């Protein structure tokens, strides 16, 4: 069985039926929302069949399921995704066109499901797509946040956060499961049994996740928090109207909002409760499903592979042990063994401030039984290994150590990162458990990040090598032989140009800016963070602006610099950087001397859907983090796949991208991870670097003099001082090399033939960065879960 092909007439019939019967509207009164919802429901009907079929096959196979536990799933829109996987894109276009509607407009009406902060959450979404495409039985488990990642607005160039409301409209793709509920306890005492002081209900909502060609569908099960008692009628009748709703509000608070903090310690108690809430509900569900199949609890690990997406679900270790020992009577030592055989843990960061630790007092108050179990886990670990690494230390519970000890496998997300995990954060545990740490380099789904977002390039590739690359991305290699063909290169650049025009139009609509599609589109999109060094990018932009002004008749390559990204609301320095970029953009964009050669645009509220418009249009991808700090990056892969060249450091997966696309097709600069560590030990390294760089010194003086903050000259003294005194991320040390490399990029861009070869080779050689390859790696090295698709692909 391949594509669920549907005739446009049949689809149209179904759309009209849903409009009338599911939405209670007629064609005269239907809004864009009504049409979009009707189309979604019509397509959703077609997903149910493969979904049921996959579930039946999974039960029949009696094999192992993967459970991907993640606090975040940064999905974006689903409508287009479902349409292409069903092979129903053309039918949808036609069905709508005959109703006088434009498919692209309908698709764009869908709000992004932004249940994540950045790379970690987006990776989870790509993994769901690949698990379904590969036909590996799997569930994604997470939280159904009422409010996803905040909306970013700019007011006078400053970031303002506004609550996001994707669930204000009906979420068409999900099925509520009122019968699937679990009780989640908090606090209380342990007197033999754990008696929680407080209980909330976790209620399941299922979204089918369809794979390529509709061959397989898995489930994303998200938990919503509900009160045990819906309404306190007693208080209400006594006239206490507010008191009557307090218990409900407290319970619902648990799934109310995604934590936007991807830097330091997030909000304390609520975050801990969120983590336990979704982990416990998921594990109860897993154990219940396992039990329903009639297996002996001792064989749990033969049927269950649980992947922890970072430490946020690390409470899974003690929780699974609790369920096995306290509820199923498994002996404690055996329960630890079984849990470990089920669990594996992915680390996504080396930044010490992002490693989760819970205050012991808070932990004991919230999860007293789990604290006892963690003490047992720790004692077991210490006695077996003779290790000196403790899980409970300095009055806190260390979730990284807990996840590590309770996992049979720990992985990093790029080759460099995995080596650094072994040498730094988990050096001692790596000695205690040799071989436990492995690497699984990240990947991205080619369905969303090429097929869907880049129609011009998709069509060219299909014409050139056929369509088999969509679920076998290595096939892109076949493009290499065409790179010597001038006609192919022209077509390749024409596709890029079409995407640039689309972006130019989009920018016109969204931010009211006119841009020249012939200019080099230079893009940095990602969370705003000191280590990602948007700061260095904007400083270099100013240096470039100075150069043009110094020599206005020079032969400058026109550039459009685009920034996109949000800062954690409490991350002061990141917000200052946003303000600076916006201030600089205002000054540069209104400078008549440079206006035709340099523009800086920062569209607000970067999200998955915006990335889908930006990435295909990029000429240059900025991957400029301080070496050793970016675990992998996945945006870097999306850009290369779409034929952008990278300017980047030897960090994260940049290293592997450069190896694969060829060093001559990559603009490398900057200190290596090792050099970074050494440089920090040198006395006054940043002052020395600034003193040796006239370009940088000039830029810093301009900022400090208030050139970009007229009326408030002191605005950026803090930022500038930071570079002189605590340049932890070595912006000053890498600046000159970055600047020189940007000049090389300018020169290279002018040689259109050579540039087009380099760009096409980036696409042709990026096949390895498919998340299908990544998931195959996890399935083979960690989960031991075969595909249940027939060889014929059905
Ligand atoms: C990201 N981490 C890494 N964390 O920074 C990136 O290099 C990597 O490619 C990606 O994971 C996928 O492996 C990341 O996005 C978060 O957003 C966390 C959110 C919750 C608090 C801690 C950070």
C-alpha cells in the first residue's frame, strides 16, 4: 500500500460535508478558519486508516515499541505535512481552487504548534516524522501546553513577550481520550506506602503522526492536567466564588504554559511538577499497555524502549522503579535492573547552567518517595562501581547524573559533542561505565525541510534524479554528477532565486521592507544566546557598514542580513543583544550611502513556519557559536540541504557538515574547542584582542558613543564592558577571522558559476543529515527495534 490517493472531487465532497456537518456552516458563511478546518478534517479522515493498520500490525508483531519522552515537541503546522504524506497535495489544491480558494492561503491559516523552545523540541518533531516514515512502532509523549512558546513583539526594538494561544481555536489533528486518565500525586508522606497530599489527573490527547506515503502512522500522546474534583460546589454555595475555582486553577496550571527558559534555572516548583506529571502519566500508560498484552513484568525491557529527551523526564528512572516495586511487587534490585534496561538518555548541552539540579528540600517536599528511591539507586551505583560520583550532592538532586546512572545508553548529538560529553560533564561516569556513552548525530526530516518548504528545488531534484530521495536522502548524491552541467546549475540558481523572491515578498508583507532579491541573503536564525554569538554577527555588520562608508565607490557585494530568534524572558544580556540589532538595523537601513549595499532585517516572532520561508532563500548560513558550546545544531543542516553555504566554526555538527560537503565548500573560521579553553586562561585576552583589531575597536567605540542609541548614549555600556571584561564566549578573539572570512564570502558570491557549484554540492552531499538516518542509528544501537514495514514498503 503506498499513497492514499484521493480524487479531487471526492476530497471536495468530504470538505463540504465537514463544513456542514462538523462545523455547522454553509459555503456562504464559511470563514478561512472554517475552510482550513474542513480540509484538515477531510484529510484527517484519511489518516485514520493507516493509523489503525499500524496499530494492528504492532500488536500482531508483539515486538518492542519506542517511547520518546520529551517536554517539548516543536511541531509547527501539520496540514501541509499530512497532505504531502498522503499524496493529496494536488488534490487539495484542486478541490479548494474549484471552491474559489487558494490552497497556500488556507494552509497558512493554521497556527504553529509551538510546544518547544528551539532545537531540542524541533528535533523531537523531526524524530516523530522519521519514526513513522521508517515504520518503527512508537509513541511520542509530552505535555499539551495550553500556551506554547510566547509570541515575540518588538517595542522600540525591545523584545516583549505575549502569551501564545494556539488552542484558542480547535486543534483539528487531535483526538481527546477522556477515558485515558491517570492520577498523579505530589507531596505527602511515605508511611510504608506513599500517600500524596495532592493529586491531579492527566488526560490524554492523541495526534496521529503519518509517515511518508501514508505507509505508517504513530501516535503523539500529550497530557493535559485536570483537577480530581471539577468544581468545589461547597465553596461556591457559601458565596466564595473565587475559592470555588482555586483547586481547578492549581491543577490546570501544570499544563498551562511551556517554560520559555532555556538558559538558567527555570521556575522551580511548577517545572518540577510538570516534569513528574508527564513522565508519570506516560510510564503508567506504558506499563498499562504492556500489562494489557499479558506479558510477565520481568520482560518489560523486551517490549519497551524509553528514550529520555534530555534530563527533563529523568524522574522516569525512580518512577518506573516505584511502579515496578511498589505497585507490581518486583524486588528493588531487579526493579532497578529492569528500569535501566528500558531507559536511554540523550544529552543536548554542555552548558553547566543548563544542567538540571533540584533543591533537595523542594524535591523532598514534592516527591518524597522518589527521593528514597534515588537514595537506593545511588547506593547501588556507588557499591557496584566504587565511583565517587553522587546523585545527591550539595543539597541538590542532580538530574544529569540520575539520568546517566539509570540509562543503559547515553548519547550525545554530534561527534564532537559526544566526545566532549565523555571528557567533560560525564568524565567520571564515563570511567565508571565504559562504553555507555555513544554518539547519534542529529538529523532533520527531508519531508518538511526540503520537499515541503522548497517546491522549486524539490521539482528540480525530482526532474533530475526522480523522487526516491524523499525517504532515502543519500540519493541526493546522484546530483553530484550534474554539478558540472551548466544548465543544471542555472536551474539550481533559478530555484534559489524563486525562493528569494518569495522571501522578498514575504518581508514586504510582514515588515514593510523592500529588499533586493539579487543581494546575498545572509541569515542567522536560532535562539538568542551569548554562545551563539548573534552579538559578533551584528558587530561585524557594523564593521562592514564602516568599510562601505569609508569607500562608498567600492565594488561592494550587496547583502541582506536577516536575524530571527527569541530570547528567554529572563535572559537580560540576550535581550540587550536583540535591542542592539534592532537599533543598528534602524541606523543602517536609513543610511543613504549604504542603503543599496547593506540592509539588516529582524522580523519578530521567529518560529517553525518562518524558518520554512527563510531557509530555502538563504545564500549564507551563519553557524558561528563559540567552539565547544553548540551541541549539534540542526538549522545548520537545513540550510546546507537547501543549498546555502555555511560560514561557521568547528562546533557541533558543523564539523561533520564540513567533512561531508567538502572544506572548499564551507567558510571556516575561528578558534577550535581546545583553543577556546586555552585562550580563556590567558590574562586580559579580550583587551588584547580588541587592541589588535582596529575594526572591532572602532565598532565598540561607536556603540559606546551612542551612535546607534541616539538620546540614550549609555544604553549599551553594559554590553560593551562585558566584551572588555568578561568575554566568556570569545567574541573579541574570533572577530577578526570572522570579518576576514566574511570578506572572502563577498568575493566568492560574485563568481556566480563557482558559487552555484558550491551551493549545489552542499545539497548533493547533505543526505546524511536526514533524521531517518539518525533514527536508524537509535533503532540499531540503542532500542533494538526493527521496522515493521514490509520490504515492499507497505
Ligand atoms: C539544543 N538544545 C542544542 N535545549 O543547543 C542544539 O545544539 C542541538 O542541536 C539541539 O538541542 C538538538 O539536539 C536545546 O534546544 C533547549 O531548548 C532546552 C530547553 C529547556 C531548558 C534547557 C534547554
